[in-house]
């Protein structure tokens, strides 16, 4: 994912990016530094910064867009609170709000459901679905929710260093792939998600 | 403070002689404001020893500015010594100690701009490297220039009781230019410091912004060290930011408060040192430390009050998220349940 985002050089091959392609990255919650006193609104406003708007000097002009994104993510009620003071589920919704505010063509999510309870997981997955269906954004997501991921994704990429597996396939075909069955076959279909 | 220290006559003495001391007071206030503002980034990025390491690099630069001319032209240098202190101090504008201090400081900042993760090192360890190399270098070179050692000490830890006009001009110019740049870029620098990966993905010029931050830290520390001394410069770049962060969680106010606390520490510290006949730099640093202590006590009292309030409140069934997006089911998130969920997460990722 880092290579696709241009954060790391490819070991082989090249990455081509369409000019003007807007990207957004939703990090893992653990990557956020709790020392920084960042309010929820300020965090979402960061999503509106970029090459054409580095300084965000006219903050007021972007407030409406940030608040719209917060409302869409169900996080409007805590816009004045500190990001570090929120629960994991609340914080993940704020992270999603920033991705919504970015209005990106391609959104990359790193374990967006990590450390969440089942209800919050479903909320975040619904928000991701909204990003895709209503905003028309392509979504790349790293997840351990194998069943949910395959249900929602068009294509899946299975990477497993332990078993030496790197397999890309349409989600439907992935379920029946021998490599996938070897690793996940005994989990998928019996429970809500891989355990 | 003893009874003699609150004698109003001495305060009036300071006021009466303001014309003599005003340059030093201005320099202290401006340096405190500049370093207080920049210090917020330094503290948040966990680089509190950056200013200390850069000051050491400046020390090495000053020592080299004395040693190199002696190395290039030993006979002329010895003749300069024989002619008197003013004759040999500045053999050429190229060997002006402040220029060497700035050059060495900027060179040191290059180490911070480089990404130490690629070397499997932290930025903190690189700061230690710069500090030790510069410190050892300054001592070794200083040993070779014993005749200028008193000049070297004066330049490195310059007495702020009286500040040279040129130093005040340099500090003023640095404050206007660097503080102006930081005011223009403060949100960009904050984004890049808080979420560097997200900033890069969104097209922010992360390397250029970090370069600006480190170069501005290097310039500010080098120029202010020359005017005020190493100790208050280190104190101004750390303590006001810590004080502001303890007093408020609103990031805009953190910058405002750190700037004001830095300026106040410089001016009030100078006044107290004059009144109580204490060393200027140490008193300015101690003033900053007292303000930080007050802020931490206040923070502790607020936390204690909040804990008591929470204990007295009846337990509530609704925890975690309260806002529900239109058309979605009601969430029931709580930190405790999320922690429980984390424990069962499998290790293998599928993308």
C-alpha cells in the first residue's frame, strides 16, 4: 500500500499515477500521536490541505466542507473534542470523515476496523461502502475481516509471508482459490469473520 | 527572595537606566517570543534537545572561526596577538564568528533533515550524535586556541546584561522573518509533524516544510545564542511550549501562549536578575521553569477535580459514541469493548 501511495519505492516495476489523481490515506489509529492537541475539526480540516492549499490560511472557507464530512461520518457531535480523548470507534469515524472531506479518487485504509467492537466494525464498513457508492472513490483496504472484505470488495489480494502466498483475484474467485482455502478455508463460512 | 530584593528603589534604578539595558531587554523579549513559538513544534516532535545540539554545533563553529585563521596564517595571527585583542579578532569578515556559528548550525540541521529511519536510527540518537561530535570538537579546537578562550566563552555564553546593537538587529531580523514564516506555515508544519504519511499522500511538500522548520530552528538558536547565551536559548525553546501545552489543549492558543510566555520569561527574567543581582541567563531560564511549574500544578489540580467529578457522577449505561449517522443503526462503541475485540484479532492481513 505504501508503494502504491508513493511512500516507498517499488522493488521492481513502476507505479504510474494519472495526473491530478487525488489520494487519501487513513492511517491506523495507533499511528496518531497522542501528544499533539488536535481537535476533531482541525483533524478533518487537514484533509483539505494539499499541494494547492498547503497553508490553509483561509480556514473559515473550508469549515463547511469539514462539518459536512463530520456529519456524514456521524461525528458532528464531537467536533470540538480532542481526537486523543475519543474512544476507538469515535476516532475511527473521525478518520473516515477526513477521507470523506478529502473527496479523493482513491482512498487507502490501513486496518480501519482494527481494535473495534462488532457494532463499530459494521459502522465503519458501511462508511467505506458509502465512500465507494456515493462518492465514487476507489478503495484499497488492508483488513483482517476476511469474510466482510470478500463480500464487499471487487478484487482481493492475499499476502501471507508465512505461507509464501501472493495472490490477486476477483473476490468471488478468491474464495475457491487453493491458496486461500489452505489458509482461510477452515475459518470462512463458519463464523462472521476469520478468527 | 530576601527582604532587600523587594526594595522599590532598585526597580526604579532599572527604570532610570533603561536606556542602557533596553537593547538587552528587547533582545530577550524577541528571542523568547521567537523561540517560544518555534519551540511548540520542537516539543511536539520530541526534539527538545535539538536546540541544545545546535548550540553545541554553533560552539564548534565559533571555535573554528578562531582556529582556522591561525592555521592558515600562523605568523600573521601571532602578529595580531602582539598588536592587541582588536587587531587579531577579525582578520577578515569571512572569519566573523557569528557567520561560522550560523554555518555550523545549518550544517547540523542537515543531519535532522535526513531520514534516520533508513539507517535504523531514531532522530533522538542523531541529536545525540550531533551534540557529542560538536561538543568534543569544540573542546578539542578550543584547546588549540587558548589565547582566544576568553573571547570564545564570551561569544558562546554572551552576557545578556548588555547586548551589542548588531546582535539586537540580528535577533530582530530573525524574529520578523522566521516568526513571519512560521505564522504563514504553522498549520502546514503541524499537519506534516502530526501525520507525515497522510501529508505526503495529499501532496504536501513534506521535505521542504521540514527543511524550513529545521533551518529556522538552526538560525534562531545560532543568532539568539550569540546574543543571550546557550542556557536561556535552550530554556526558551522548550519551557514556554511545555507551559502552553499544560495550560490549554487548543492548538492555536498553544502557539499564542508559548510566544507570550517566552517573551515574558525573557523580559521578567532580566528584570529579576537585575533586581536580585543574579546571573541573567540562569534567571531567565528559572523564570520559564517557575511558569512551567505553575502550569503543571494547575493541570494536576484540574485533573484531580475532573476525577472527583467523575467519581461523584452516577454510572451511565451509554458509553462511547453518541452521534449516529442518518440512516445507520445505533452504535454501541466503548473503549473497553474495543480493547476486548483487539485481543481476538488474527495476525494475517488480507487486502
